[in-house]
C-alpha cells in the first residue's frame, strides 16, 4: 500500500512539474461606444455598464442615448461613414432594420460567441435572422398596461374597472372633473400602438386569439378599425387633453407623473421613467378588461444590442454583451427598469410590476402580426411608424390607412 501511495505521489509531482502554468487571462482594455435609441432605457443601461466596468476597469465605455425619431437615420449615417458604434440597439426581428443590416454584413454573427442559456426560444426569436443570432434579447416580458393615479381615483371615488364599458365610463367622469383622463402622445406612432393594442384586445380579444390558433387574420379587419376609431373618438371628446397630437411620449409620461392626467396607457418599460419623474407619485397599474371581465396582457419580448462587424474591439464588445445576457446583467436591467420579468429566475421587487402581472391571458401584439405577414420586399412596419399619427391629425382615415397596410402583407 505504501508503495502504491508513493508511486501516486511521484506521478502527481511529475505531472505538476511537467505541465506548463495556465496562462492568465489578458485584462480587457480599450474603448467601446454603445448607442441606445431612447432615454427610457438610459438608467438601466448605465446600471448594467457600471456593473460590467467593476469587473473590467480597463475598458472605457461611451454610452450615447439618442432620440427615437432620429435613431435609425443617425445609425445609417454612421454606417455610411464607417464610424458606427461598437454596440447598438435595434428592434430585432420586430422590424426590417436588423435583417437589412445582417444582409449588408454590418452585424457580427453571435452563434457560439454569446451565452444565451438564460433565454427561451420565444425570447431568442426576436434576436435571430435566418436562423443566425445577431443580437441579445432581454429577459423581460415587455407589454402594455394602464397606469393610474391612485390619489385621483380616490378623490373621484373611482375604482379599477372590471369591464371595458366600466373603463370607458371613467373617462367622462375624469374629464368633467377638469383632469385629463389619459395622457397620450399623439405625435408618437409607438405610443399610439401601446394605446391601440390594449383597446383592440379589450374590445375584440377574439381577433388575436384567432391568430394564435393559427388562423389568418386581416390587417384591415373591421375589429382592428373599430379599436383605432375608438381611440380617435376619445381624442375628439377631449379625453387626451388639448393639443395631444403634438405631444411627445416623454411629454405624456411627464404629464401623468406630475398628476395632470389620471391615466396613461403605455409600455411596461416606462415604470421606472414615471418613478424617476416623480418618486412620490402614488400610482398603480391594471390591464384594460374585456366586457366579459377577462384581463388580457399584450406581451412581447424585446431585442437590445448588436455588435458592429467592423468593431475595433471585438473582445471587449463580446465580453460586454455576454455580461448583459447573463443572469446578473439581466437582473440589473429588469429591476432598474421596473419591468415584468420574462423568466422565473428573476424576481421583481417593484410593486407596480406586480400589479401589471395581474392578468388572465397573454395575447399577441397586432404590430407583430403586421410585420410577420409582410410580403417579401415590403415594410409595412415602416409605413406604420411613418404615417400612423395621420389618423389623429386628419391626414387620412383609419380605413384608408389599414387598406394601405393590407396591400403590403400576405
């Protein structure tokens, strides 16, 4: 036995001497430029970056937050000049931009380079073009919700509605009290979408349910037109306040945050914006219900950063994106935003988020249907973004606008 032990010890010593020392990992260094498309994600982006830099202090990050309206034009200019940021936001497969960039060879393929074990197939779908991963998704379930001022509701003896008719009945009561019922950004096609989609599923949940069953639904379906016309009707009755067609999303959120409006129907990622605008605001959230009392949640997954194929610092860019996609990075992102987690591995600490998640069914975004139905070579999503607000300004009718979109889809 002693001989065996001695032999094993000698073997171990020999191997230890013979093996070369493991090379230490070279610290990351250099500069990264990261572009974000809207101020709403600024604080969350900064929080993730700060945590990353604690691990990699040799890296310098220039985090630039652009405006939504000019973002893609600025990015196109940067590509043309060969001076694009190292990492940049796109809306992933939800619009045509990321696919076009991939075709032009402007994006770094990330298969085998990015650890996406935190995400499920639904989350990854938005970051994938032609079965190739080109971005990191997020571990959030982005959706829409109706935020409401609890103090205004209490002052007017109002309760969270249990049916769509009850919701609509709140609007004239609030209006007659001299308060804007819904803070709404009529100049933003995205804010319009975030208002229109909850109205659609509350009025006609069967439309999106048919799509989810695999049935083909028309983009210009009368149920879609009815929901858009309902929003126009509310605007004409003054329920969005005066001059709402010129109000930006930031302006509408600020109006709600300051207590000038009783409600705001917006994206769930805006919870932190509202809180930052007014930390003392006593507000909650609910899903606009159907007349059958069902509370639908229009839920989507989101895309964030891609890496420029010509980045001069690919190691640092990949390290950052891997940190962003990690459980640590996504926990920081989700909780800083105060948004609905898309995975049970992340637990929200935000009470408003917990109210957002009180829903009965998750349904589909109409915009996603629009983009998925697009004919080859057509971009109905771009038409929506460019022309949708005209239905509020009188530049077109709902029916004419939807017919225009229908021509671009299968």
